[in-house]
C-alpha cells in the first residue's frame, strides 16, 4: 500500500492482519486530556465502538469482545476516534459515564480509580510512586 | 505474580517476556495533553529513556533502538513516565524539542506535523477527516 494513501488519504485502511489482528487503543478523557487506559482493538471491536459509540475492545485475556462498563457500569462514551499516520493506533476520546475507568480501587477511598495511570516511575530510583 | 504487588506496589515489574518483549508507549505533550504518537518499548528502550531522558523506543520495522529525534532533531524530552495498573503500558509525558513529532509533513505548510493523530474517523461515514 502506498504510504501516501495510508498517511494522507480519506480511506480507513487499518491492516489488522499485519498487526497480529490487534492495534492499541488509547482512551483519553475529552474534558481534561487525561489518558485513562490503553487496551487493544481488532476489526470487530473498532466496528462495535463506531456503531455503539461506547469504547469497545478485544480482551486478549478472555479472547472476547469487551465493551468497557458492561459489568461495572463505567461506560466510556465516544466523542471522537483519532487515527495515526500509519493507521496502526487509535485514540478514543471519551466522556466517562461512571465513577472510573480502571479495574482497581484506591485503597484509601475505596473508589474505582479514574485512570489506570495512577503511578509514575521515579527517574532516579526507578521505584513507582503514586501520581 | 500477585495482582496486589503489580497494581499497588512500588516495584517496577513489567513482564516484557509475557508481552512478546514489547509494550506500547504513548507520548503525551505535557503542555496541552495532546497525544503525539504511540510506539513500543522493550526493556532496553525503557532503560535508555529513563537514563537519557529522551523518548526512546524499539523500532519494530528496523529491529533497533530508536531515540526519536536522532535523525530529525525532533527529540522528545521526558518530564515523567507513567505506568498503568497491569504494568503493560507506559506514557512518556514530554516537551517536544523540535518542530514536530510525526514523520509526515503537512502538504499545505510543508512542516513536520506536531502529532501523528491528525485525522479522525467520521463516526457516520467511516471516512477519515483532518482534525
């Protein structure tokens, strides 16, 4: 496939097969730009996301279509879907519908964490710190 | 490995082997929260990023360590590195040092694009549109 078509064209040409069936999907909160989670989509999951307008992924652990919020109620409503130059990564820009996006809970508050990225790597010690 | 240790601990326990050697690295501009690119890191690339403080990846096409900006001058200076709950995705929060982050150029201005995510998927037509 010509790079120009891939990079400058108006056609959705994601080559899932070339990527082992999956590409990463980054979920970003439209309100504040925070990155909430990173998961994977296959063609089916992307298709479901575009039609349902709720962030849907392919669960690599369960090998199943996974609409975030199905069990927790914490749906991620899709506002827009961005695609990168090489058409091998996407961003779901979302409005969270529930209390959080992560499957973990803050031990202090007992609440579901809003983002999966609640820790940073200290650049000196390489230990993890809460953000 | 216990989930608690992985999710709540202070030790960096990324299991690269379990992930085929690579995990996705999302690059985010600290100034405005924009997502600039998504690439992959192996253990070597993450190590290099933490020590050089410049976003470094593993190029899956060239099978080589790749410090963004080496050839273009468009280095991405690392401010912080975030890690997710499962320790299988990272965010480089950066200050771009050059003109852009993408390898493509805007045909109108001839300038390197600031982000790889310059298109969105129209939710109705599924055609791509410039953001």
